[in-house]
């Protein structure tokens, strides 16, 4: 068997949680392979909205095993909060949630360092979620981090040593803070002790040998990748398909299908370049109709038309085999739909992402007719209006990858397989 990978192709918020929930019945195991509680994967069913930050989105299918793999950074306090909210729904996660011993822990001082660093940047701030993700990954690469497996051996001593290092670093900032969550942190560590903690790389490869089917769930989006995203306005992990190999401990040859998710338009939270952004009434309309507010931060998302230059770049990096288009229904009332098919950079046309998106980048748009149809009740591709079919055909021709699923609403029932 192979590991199928599902990831976002834009700046995050593409609807990955919902799609994982829909695909989960086809798989035995769902894994998270990078990121942390800066992710907000939203699922909606039975008219109830659920937002997951640390836990894989397959958790609502009780017969499936969910794994938080080694590439994830785990905040015990937020993890405990998620566990308690799910337990209130009579979901016992101790039976079907495993955690890698090699996943790194986010300490209270990591969050303080994150806030201090972002405040020091002033107008140059990157738009961090302030969840401590960056400082935790810095400790990981600096070989100072604490991992889940450390809770079983002299953990308090290791914790105090790392906290002391952080407090020394904080003296470099003119930043007032209170270290008042340590009790909550250690209480949450006791919650983690209740879960199965394993070397997940061995377990995942053993499952593959047994013929088990595995879906790897990515967080954030390709354009936030630490290496290939719109640097420095990026996250601290590899959000592309290759990150699944290092984030889970599987060989590249173990990767099977690669599902790439994109919105029918574009959004971005926080700072950073956004070539196709709309700063007019159309942008406000997209935000209002799409309810574009961050599931983790609550911040309003910046909105714009679909950007094929960026999308083709993401496809190249990830080796996407199937496309999934979400929030198609948000475009229901637009008479004209625009798609950026090229950039004009300093007066020259290009179909490639420039090294620095802060240069004068102007999108070149292709216009298409809108469908002016309420898609939220549509349940088969035969019901698609002609203009939507033409939109999908245009995208498939440009991207050279088939669109296999189209989402027409937030509920798990509102996704159509083509």
C-alpha cells in the first residue's frame, strides 16, 4: 500500500478538514505530519461546526486510527482543550488517537517568545498566529527542543532548563509578559500520558506492510512552505508533499495519490504578498459570502481571484494527481469571474513565481461568465450549470490535472465527486 497525501495548494484555509472527513471512510489511518495549533481545520455536519487544531480530522469516524506524527509540534494546553470538547460529545479519543514520541512540545515560553518577536518587528511583522510555532521549530532545529517522549524521563528538569534559556532570550526584548500557564501546561501533560505514545515511523511503515490504507493530512498551504512559500511571510515547516516523508518517516516511494485542495478563489490571512488580492467591493463580497475569517485567529481573510501562476507552482512542487475545488458556491452570484493566468513583473509577462513577490507584480486576468445559480442544493455533476462546467474545463486544461471533487457548501454532504 501507499500513503495518500492531502494538502492545500494556496495560503491555507482551503477546506482540508472537511475533505479529510469526507475521504476518511476509504482509509484505515489518518495522520497529521506537520504544523501545530496554528492550523484550524473546520468540519461541519449535522449543522454543527467543529474546529480541530492538533488532532487529525478523521477523529469523528470512531473505527479509524488517527496519528499525530513526528513532524507536528503539539501544544499540550490546546490539545487538552480539544480533548475535553470532544469528550463532551461522547468521543473517547484514547482508543483511536496515537501520538509520536518524536513530536515536539510547545511550552508556555514558546508562545511568549513568539509574541515578543512579532511585536519587535513592528510594521514588518509576518502575521504570526502567536501560538509559539516558530520558536518551537527553532528549538527543534537548534537541538534544544522537548519531545513527547521526554515526558517519561526527568521531564521537569528538562523543562526548567529550556524555560531558563527562553527567559534569557526574552531579556533581549522590551516586552512585558506573565508566565502564568505553567500549572495548566503540566496538567495537560498528564492528559497526554493517557494516550498511546509510540515511535510512529515504525508503526506507519508496519501498517503499510500489512496493507493498511493511510491518508496524510497536511496543515497550512503550499504557499506558506518554509522553503518555497512567499518568504519570509511563511510558516515554520514544510507544507508540501515532501514534508509528509520527513514528517511521518516514510520513503518517497511510499507516496501514492496526492490530493491538492484549492478554493475557487484565493484568500490569505495576515501579512505578505498576494498578487490577485481584491481591495474593492468584490473583495468584500467574497469575504462576506465565504465567511472568510480565520478559524484559529478570527482575523478577516484577504480575498482575491484564483491565481493560476501560484497554483501551477504548487502543482509542480507537490506532484498533485487529483484536484479538489472548494467554496465553489461562494461565486454563485458573480456575473463575471476572473482568473489570473500570468503576471506582469516590471512590465514583462511571466508564468513563473518571481523570487520576490514584493516587486511590482500585476496579475493578468482572463474573464469568464459566472453561473448565477445557487449551487448549495446541487448533489451531482449533471446538475452543474453550463458556466461552471466551462470553468472546470478551463482549469483542467490550464493545470493539466483532473478536478475530481467540487465542494458546494460547508457540510460533508455538499461535496460532489466528478
